[in-house]
């Protein structure tokens, strides 16, 4: 959707028309040709939402389809411009997370330090003026993985991940990632995609009404796997405490299939007041956003699980919507049930209200372009819209500072 009215002043985004090898061509290799044990073809359906499920607006969404989702929504973005000279920001639709598969797991592993070189050469050759105008500061890219997967030092052939984010040409580009390195100002964490993508504001409101009226008979819940092999993790302790309490419900993903199977998870979280969010392989996890869309108050144990990450999408005051218990207190034997029972009914209701208010801004709606713009109450500011707004504000601030 292309709109050139005053509404778009300061909001115009130019989407580079890259060669297919950088995006749609990657999708054509979904069937085991990038990594012989991985077929991600089912996940690219419905603009990256994945296969539709029985329940309306629910999909078997894979979090790593983030870049496909953003590309689809950006193509119908209400203030997309086809004139690069009028753009306030520039979107690079490179499916870096999916393309990284062949470097991390596949045949191109020996060349993992070279991921992104062809893209950067293309930008330098075909978009030299816009690419160099602000040194990349007005450009952004979506990467459907954590930043750690792209931050292997260029001279380290044995380390994990590719070196795409370590290239000098990427130093000023803003990278939307599932988890950022908190000391890198050019990285911005955006919400993990959940499985719920409402196709209208009416459907969204109906879901929020269901969340509000849900009977929450459990004090707290935990979803995931205990990870006994991770000796430093508190997950095992949390699972043990939950298992010993009649006030807690468990979805153990080592016993049931959780990936692309949102129904049992949603049912459990809808019945719980608090949802435990321990760190996993990294500090962040998709379950945080599963808990928010079900109105379950997240309980964090590490600052980097949310507070230092999603500043464009979550309130600056963590106490508005969450509970924080330091990991060391769990290791020292504190009982979660005692802590959570200390919250008054009034305080819990306030936290639940604030969590429900977050639902629209941390999910990716199934509304695109004119469908979203003409929807009864106007454009729903979902995770995509909040990310775009954050990027445009960042660019405007940078330009103001440079003009002083």
C-alpha cells in the first residue's frame, strides 16, 4: 500500500528490491537443500505465520520466520514509498536468519565469516547514494534469530554463528533481532512471534475479552523443558518447586510437543495468574510473549530476559507488568509460592490489567496494508507497527543531532 499524504510525513520507508537470492530465493530452498535434516517449508505459509490451525487466527508459527513476517507486512506498509529520495528510512529485506542456516549447519559452514558479503556488495553497487548518505544509520534489517548467531569474531573459525554483525559495513545499520547484545546500540530486540495473529480488531478484542474473563485457578505456571544438562540453570529448581505445589501447573516440553503446538500452552497459561520465565539457551524466550497474550503475569529471573531488550514494546517500569526474582534467590532456596502468595488480589488485578494492555503491541496481527488501515478502529499498533515507529523515531533523533 503506497500512501503519499501528510499522514506519512516522517514515516516513509523505502524497501530495497533485492535479488531473489537474498529473500524469496532462500525460501525456495526450504526443503532440506540448505540443511539436510531441516525442512522449514510448512513454516513459510501464510506470510511466515505457518500452517493454520483449527482455531481462528491461530497458526503453527515458527519464531525464526520473523524476517518473512516483517517483509510481508512491510510490502503493504501504509507509508511505503517507491521514491528513495523521499524516504525517511530504508528497509533491507534480506532473510539473514534463514540464509544463516547453510553457514551454521550446512555445507557453507567453512565460509561462515562471509555471510552477508554479497548483500553488502549489492548495496554498494546498486544503492550507493542512499546506502552512504547517512552511513547506514537510516537503514534497518530484520534477523529472525538472536544477535549471538551473527556475532562470531571474523578471525574465529571455530566459534558459534556467522560474523555478519561483526562486519564494519553493518556497524550503523539497526538490526531487529529476537535478542540483542545490550551494549550494542545498533541492535534492537523485537518480540518473538506467537501463534496468534488476529485478522481484525474485532477478533483481537474478542480474544482480549476471553483473556480477561478466564478463570485462573492456578497461582503460577511454567512451560518448557527442565534442561538438567545446564548445570547453571535454575530451571530444574523451578520445575521441582512447581511439581511440589498444588498451586502450580506444568507444561513439560520434554514430554509433550510444544513447538508449533500452541493449544496446550495457551490453555495452561489462561488458567494461571503468574508465568515463570527462566532463561534458556539465552536470556530471552518466546514463552514471555505467550504469557502476555494469555494475560499471565510474567515472572523474570534475569534482567536481560526482557527489561534490557524490548524497550520499544514494553513499559520502562518493569513493576507495571511483571515480577522480578533474582536467580540467586532461587539458588538460595526461596520458595516461589510464598513470594507470589504475598501479592494482594488488588495488586494482581492491576498487573493483569497492564499485561492485557500490552497484548496488541507484542503480537503480529494478520492485518496487512489496506485491511489494517481500513479496519474499524484504524491501524492496530502491533509489534510490527511499534518496531517501525521505534526505528523512525531513532532515525529522526539521529538526524536532529547531526544537524545541530
